[in-house]
């Protein structure tokens, strides 16, 4: 019985909510095949989370791509997008999401 109680307490302690402070959600709209390739490369090489579409392989020209970028990866993603002259919008700071 004590073992179950101990395991329960450990499980509760490990279930701390994930923090998204400093993360951003970007909305990208690829206008060319080159833009699609850039987004796919970001998705395959950098730890980001695709919200829409679910996978970098589903990105097509003209669709809105919502991308959750962790704070640790922001500089790298912004640098790639700026060097490619890619237009982007910040949807919302992920830490501010309800």
C-alpha cells in the first residue's frame, strides 16, 4: 500500500505542466515552391511543432502554415526566414495561450 502511495506521489510530481514562455506561433504562407522547400527543411531539421498542417510534408503553395517554435529555436528559425526574405506573422506568443 505504501508503495502505491509513493508511486502516486511521484507521478503527480512528474506531471508538472509544460511551460511555453518565450515560444511563438508563426503563420507562414508559402508563395512559391522555394518557400515550401524552406518550410519543409525547417520542419525536418529543427525541433518545431506543426499545428496546421500536421506535417511539413503536407505544406503546399498558398496555404497558411501555423508553426509553434520553442524559444530556444526562435533565433535559428528567424534567421533562416529572414535570409530567405520570407514574410511571416506572429500569431501569438505561445506563453500567452490560455
